């Protein structure tokens, strides 16, 4: 087994006059890294004929989509993973200092923001989503590394030699499921879509690939990821909320893939 390294979840503190300072956590910092990676990748493909974005478009897109991710991630977490508490006290939505972000909520927020911004610059929703599918995965991987640095969302107990003993756990070695997700949902997913889109592809196909493979990778990792303590397993001692929320992504991705290749008059 591997002992979790002594990592301070606070990366640094911003000095503030007459106060103790503002702590900046690694998890929050990885969001900034994620958006920076997405912007860098966007500059590599923004002027391709099927997109035709300007540099100004990229800056505006990043701002609006970042807001969609953050707001959607928080709202999604409260509704998907703490709805009972929300009904009792709707103000928990604003208790951001207690943590809690949902990928699926952030994904919905991102898609909505990209759609609305696309309308403002006369781009179709498929153009926006196909473009986003190419630049988002590495950022997702960065955020999962942030989960590992914060010693949160770790996996189930294991006797495998790379099991990690996380602080504030029960002392058992556990799957570093955050790193599994960083590798699969980040690096592997990025390579699949980036290589696939090196040449013209049917419209909608990049978005479809993202949905299919993210859903597949997330569902697989959920088998070794510890479920949220206040929810546990939904059924059969293995089905988790993450898997339930991911199933529509995979189904939707397959349907979108079929649609893309049945109507490929518009080529990416």
C-alpha cells in the first residue's frame, strides 16, 4: 500500500489587510488550470473552417462557459446529491465554503452556456458542442487531480499494491479513483477525440464520442469509487448516483452518433 503524501489542501494564502488572508485550495486552483488548458487547446483549432471563431470569441466563450460550469456544478450537486437538505433549507445552495460540485450539473451548465453563446454569434449548438468536446477532457482530468490533492472522493478499500491510505479515512488502503478518472476521463478521452477530429468528421460525432466514452469511463470507475456517505448505493450494493446520472449520457451519445452518420451532409 501507499501512504498518502503530506499534502496541504491549501496551495497558498492571499494576504488581506487586517485579516488572516484568503486561502486558495488546490481543488479551486485546478479549475483555473482546467480553463487555461481548454483555452490553449481552443487556440489550436478555433480558426478551422467548421468553427471560424476569433480570438475574441474564445475569451468570451471561456468566460460564459466557466460561469456555466461553476453555477451548474454547484446547483447540480445540491439537487442531485443533497435534495433533501435543499428542501429543508434552500440556503444550502449558497454554502459554497462547505464544498460540493457535481460534474453532471457542471456539464449541463456548460452545455447551456455554450448553446446560448453560440446563438449570440450565429453558431449552431452542434458546432459549439463539437468544439467543446475537443478541448474539455484534459481540464476534467486536472480537476480530478485536484480531488486527489484534496484527499476527497477516494475509492473503495483494496488490497492492491497501489492502494492509498488517505487522511481522514478509516485507515484502510483505498483505490485512488481520482487518478483513475484523471487518466481515463482526462488523458484517454482527450486523445480519442483529438485524434478522431484531426480530419473532417460528421457534425455531432465529436460530441457523441464525448458522451459515450465519458459515460463509459465514469461508470467503470464508479465500481471502485466510494459512494457519497449520505447517499450510499442506490441499489444492489453497487449502483451509484454517478452511474444513474451517466447512463443518459451514454444512451444519448449512441443516438447522437447514429444521427451524425445518417445525416453527414455537414462535415466537420
